[in-house]
């Protein structure tokens, strides 16, 4: 799910970073439907335009944050209690 939206984001990422770093982009299918200050505004606009369909709302960032899930890092996901 969202493969098409992610591929489209990656294809326009450099341009988005140049113009909208830190903002939120709304993509449905291969179409960029707007750039917003808040993710909530992007979601509302997506619902207004297309209804309740899969949509990509992503913050435009030069450097993607690395997320760590402690249970996975510490090997606790497979822990037997």
C-alpha cells in the first residue's frame, strides 16, 4: 500500500526540499495535492478532495530521522517469558 505515493514522493523529493523543507506534503496516487504547515491540514484537504482513500502525508526533510524501537534493539521482541 502507498507504493505509488512513496515512489512519487521520492521522484520530487529534491524539489520539495528546496522549496518546502519542514512542511507536510499530501500525495494521492501520482499527484501532489498540496503542501501544508500541519499534517492535520493535509489530512483534511485529502478528505475534502478525494474522500477516505489511502494518502501519503509526509514531512519534507533534508535528513530523515532515525527511529529506534528499544524492544527490537535489545532483542526483546522474541523474548520468551
